[in-house]
C-alpha cells in the first residue's frame, strides 16, 4: 500500500462578519455573534480552533477573532524550543525572532534540559517529513492541517508508518491519562482524514507525549487506529460548526478550568463567562454548611 501524506491546513471560510472588540457587548450576557455568510467563500477550518467548539461554541468563535492577541505563554516558548530541537525550524520561520523572543526569554539551564529531552524524543522518528501541510476542499468548507511528522517511527519498539504529533507537557497524567472521548483526540481523526483524502492511504495516528519534569523525560505514546467509516463522525462535527449561526456560550466549568486554574482564555472578551463568574450571591449565615 502506498504511503499517505496529507495536508489539512487549507480551508477557506464561508466568510463571516466578525465583530470587532469594541462591538462586543460588555453587559449583555446573551449577545449573538453575527455569522452572515458570503456565498462565494467557504469557512476555513483548523483542528486547533475547532477543538474549542466541543467545550464552548462561543469560545471557538472568539478564538477565531482574538487568536493573534493571545499572550505568548512561557509553556508555548518551551514547546517551540523542544519542537525545533526535534524537527528543525519550520520552512519560512523567522530564525532571528526565534533567537530573540523564544530562546532569549528562557534561561540557559532550561534550554539545555529541553535540548537533552529533545534528543531522546528525536530517536523515535526515523524516515519521513516534518511539517507536512494538507488541505481538503469540499462542498461546504475547507479543512487544513499541519502534520508534525509523516512517515516512519518507533511505537512499542516497532518501526511503523504513521502520522505523528509531538506534544511537550508539564504533566502526562493530568493532561493525557484522563482523556477518553472522541473530541479529546480530534487530531487523531482529523489528520488521518486529510491524509486519506489527499493520498488514499489510511494511516494510524500516534501522539508522542514528552513530559518536561525530568532530565530523562517520561515519554508516553497514544496510537489511534482509524477505519474509513470513522470519518463520518468527523464530517458530522464539521457540518455542525459551519451550520452554527449563534455560537452560544456554555457557561459553567468550561469557564473556570480545573479548581480555578486554567480559566478559559477567552474570558477577557466573553460577556457570558464574565457574568457567570462575577454573579453576586447571598447567604443566610445560619444556612451555611458546617
């Protein structure tokens, strides 16, 4: 069977009339974001954005508007250094900016630790191509993606052909051992779909997750095997996204994160989420629990 390589990053987006920051309501918790579509354009969908839809449709829409305004977190810098050590610079990357704003903001001991951990991870990938971009243009939307590695690598000591995604995390158990739902492994169906449509090859997807805690890193792999009819689930979800005109907020735990940590990154612009957290409450002392 021939090798597959797909590139999921080329979807044009049915043009949406996006509300600018000053147009977003600050007091009305039920505002509706206009999504009037222009007939000659299609929505462009990326897995990194669509994943938010499953948590909160409003978060997905706000992410499209404010993505470029998000703060470049320290974790993102470390992840970029790790990825670059494993696969090299992405084509067209600004290496001077990388040295100044990524390497330049991390201490030397941390950089050395990341480089050592990356050397361990690098041994997993044998023959293939990094940063493969793929696109699927269908009737209603364009789906795109960038594969970290397409080709061969080691899984459970055996060299296999697969689609690979490299993750650098602070805690494997907290962030990966508790996942079990389809939407939590969206990449595991999205990228195989892109590859299959572009090449006709049906390949497994392997998450390679490296924990940053120790010099000798913990490395966990999660392999997702897919069948052709599994793509029906993905197509159904993408149709939900492009057919949504309201993008209603899902206020609740999604706003707060885990025990108050990791609050929704869109709270700065989300009226519903802010209202939910700021809502006043009253108690009679005698009715409070012991």
